[in-house]
């Protein structure tokens, strides 16, 4: 199948062009051996079906970072390239175009954001450009769809360009081309541009960021709880539970297979929180408890991304983050982690260096509680929720900062300085948003559910073999001595390996004091990732780094728990 | 008389022309690709506390640069505020 590559700078609306060319059957793929992900889909023109690949945005083919190296590799494997350029930033876009021309592969240009250019007083003579470069140059406005038809119709005209130039004259050549094809008309700053500028000035930007984040999290909570309350819980109760009860009876209400699949019947009933069967807890937890929040988080992230706010947020926090050894963009994994640690850790791939990914992933699994865990902590605090949450969350924040500072000093490797283009504010295009969210959800379901199932399975086996009880007996004195928690809390901590929120639930009937509840919440968040996160960490960090991270986790939880026990 | 200062010392709102960039090959390539080269005019949008990034505007594009990088880009102020 012919491979069509969409290449261009970041923020050129390449993805929108991609969405226009492909249908709903698009997938996120990972370029083997790298942390670079890309989307691909299929397109049909007449009788022929072709593969379309959205190559991650690059400014040039020089191998200066991993994304660019991968872009070059993907370029070599493609048959035809559609170079998407930004009509509002033609000079910059032509840098990549010039490099692509030198490679002499079938090439054509889509001049995107054509409408925006007009608004900005920029007019480009597309036909003149086409004459100079010798390849089809099609003006497009991917958001409205204008030009896309012409793009697909002229696909067959894409040919290896004959245009030539000397490398050291590249910018002069580009300047020349601009002079011949582009005309600028002065116009005033729009409101959107002014807003864009002040969003990054700390005096205004930081309060704005707090407001934006506050609203964002409220929306996520609303979506998450709404889905759980109105869709998933009733759905499970009415449709799935009867089915499971019937299966349970069929399997004789007990026995090995029954316990693996259905788990333990709590008072003759299936309790999704405590039964631990593959088909009960294993299915309910990722779909009924985690997915709703992940869904909300993906919506929030996609909106912030598409309207152009995300890079500005990253810039505001970058100063602080760099003292912790990570990049401003690490704010994304941290935010996602507040929904579910799994997509949070998976998104650390956007960070360039191994050191940054290690620090970000470790900080995330130690100090960032997921939505399910948070909900249960709130429940556990009961009437003391204000004081309890403030102290618990405050402690986690302090731990996050101090641990970050420590790791920044001790972890070897480099962290790159921030270097990113900040796009203008744009109104998100709904169809793109929906497609993006759909792709992400689909990917999460495929990637996360198997892990949770694996975890439930493992915990069940361990329980049946008595290993969990064995470990419990020997760690109990440590836990009560160091943390000041009753021996019964040990069971909760062990269960916390599977599901932290379930563990918190097990603490409720123990009638702990406020101090104990705070310590228990903090310890549970910090001490060990839930099994899904654990599996994801092994995959992303590799086993050796995972062991290092685990050591850091255990050390910090013992220290922090002890300190809390002493000072509260 | 013209002032020659680095991007980090520019005041937000000032415009200047780049006269020198103290960078290695990698840094120059990155900057080059975004149109940040000697001779180009840049406008400083803002700076951030705690050694945070500097945001500049060049030819219609806004770019955020790390403090260390911004410190090594020298401009001559043309229109002091």
C-alpha cells in the first residue's frame, strides 16, 4: 500500500489535514525502539487505498532530537510527502520544505491556515510559489475543508522537485521566494493576540492558570462522577451483576476457578470493591471506576491543547520544574496522573531525556493520587475533610517538591531546556477534538485494561497461596510502629497494591483518629503504585530503573510516615 | 548609542536586533529552524521568575526559550521603551 506522509512544523494544523483525509479508523502507533508516537489511518481515492501517516511535527530534518531522527526515518519509508506549511508563518515553514526538496521524493505543498493568513493581512501567490518550486502548492483551510478536495485530486501530480539551491544560501533563497510570493499588510493586534501575550506574563498568567486549572478539574470531576453515577454503576448493577451471579452459581459458588473469575462472594453478593474476581473487580475497576475520570481528563487535556493554552501553562511552571529536574511540559503527566496514574506515566514519553522521564514518572507514582484514590480519601476523612485534606494534600505537595529537588541533584543525566513554539490562541475545532479524544480513549482501553486484569489475577493467586497473609504478619509491627496505625490496617496496605481506593475503603470501619487517617492516606498514596501503574512503570522505565524507583518509594514512605507520626 | 544586552536582560515589550548567539551546533540548528538568527529582529514578550523561560516574538511566531539559552543571545535595542 502506498504510504503518504504528512510532514510539517508543529502547529501547522497538520492533524486537521490528517483528519480530513482519513476516517475513524485511525490508530496511535509507536515507532519501535523510541518514545515517539504517531497516528496513522487509511484514505481512499477512487479505487486505490493508501496509508496516511501523520509524522510528528518537525522544524527540520537535522537529527538534533529524537522526534526529528524518527521523522527522518519515517520519511525514508514513505512514498509521497504532503508538506503542510503555515500560511501565517511561511518563511519558517519553508525551512523544512527546502530540506524535503533536496531529498528528491515526490512532494507537494498544502498551504494551511489560508483563512487566518487573510485575516492577518498576509496574501500569498500560491501559483507563483508553485511555478518557482515546480511542485503542486494547494491553499487549504483544513478546519473548513476548503482546498482538501483539490489536495486529493492533485495528489497524482506530486513529483520529485527539480528545484535546486546551495545549502549555505538556503535562507537567502527562502527570503527571495518570500519576496516574490508573499505580501504583508499591517494590521493591529487582535484581542486574541493580546490575551495570548498576557497569559505568559506572570502577574496575570499565574492567577489565570489557577483559574483555568480550577475550572478544568471541576469539569473533570463533573464528567467523571456523572458517568459513574448515571452510566456505569447502574449499568453494572443491572446488566453485569445478574450475569455474574448466574456464572457464580454455575461454578458452585466456590472453588479455584470460581475465585479466579468471580472472586469472593461477600455475604453471598458480588461486591465489585472486594470480590477481586477477574470478571468482577477486574472488569469493573478499569471501566466503571477509572475510565470515567480518564475520559474527563482526556477531554480537558485535548481542549487545553487545541486552544493553544498548554504551552503557555508549561512555560509558567517551567522555572519551578527545572529546579526539580524536569521540563515545564511535565505538568501534563502530573495533571493526567490526578485522574489515573497510568495515562500519566504513559504521557511522560513527551519528555525528551531518560532522566526527565524517570524523575517525572517516579514523582508521579509517589506523590500524585489518582481520582479513585482521592474520592475514597475524601470519604475516609468524613466530617474532618477540610483539615484532613489540607494536611494530607499539603504533605504530598511538600514531598513532591523535596523529592524532586533531591532527585534533580542525585539522578544523573541531562534535562533539556525548554524550547517550544507558542501557537496563537485558536478556537478548538470540535470534530478534531472528538476524534482526538476518541483515539486516546480507545488506546487507553487497549493498553490499561489488560494490566488491571493481570493485577487482579496476580493478587488472587497470591491470596490463595497465602503469601499475602504471610507478608502481612511480618510487616505488621513495622507498620504500626513506624506509622502509628493499628495492625488491622496492614490488610488495607496489602490490598492497596491492587487498588488503593479499595484499601482506603477497608480502613473506614477501623475507626481511626484523624491523625491516623491522615497518615494512612498519605502512606497509601506514596508507598507503592497500584498494580496497573506498577506494570506501566516497568514497561516505561525498564526493570532496573523500576527497582530504583521502588527503592525511592519505600524509603520516602517510611521516612514521611514516621515524621508525620511524630509531628501530628 | 545602542545598548547591547542579552535576551534575559531585555525588558518585556522591548524590540531588538540579534547581533550575536553564543551557542554550539545543536543550539544554533534549533534556533535557526525557528527563524532566530543574527540580523533578525525580536520582540520580548515576557520573562519568568526563578530563572524561568523567556518568551520572544519573531516574525509573527512566539517562542519560549530556556533561561540558559536566552542568556546567550545578544541583541541591540533599537527602540528603548
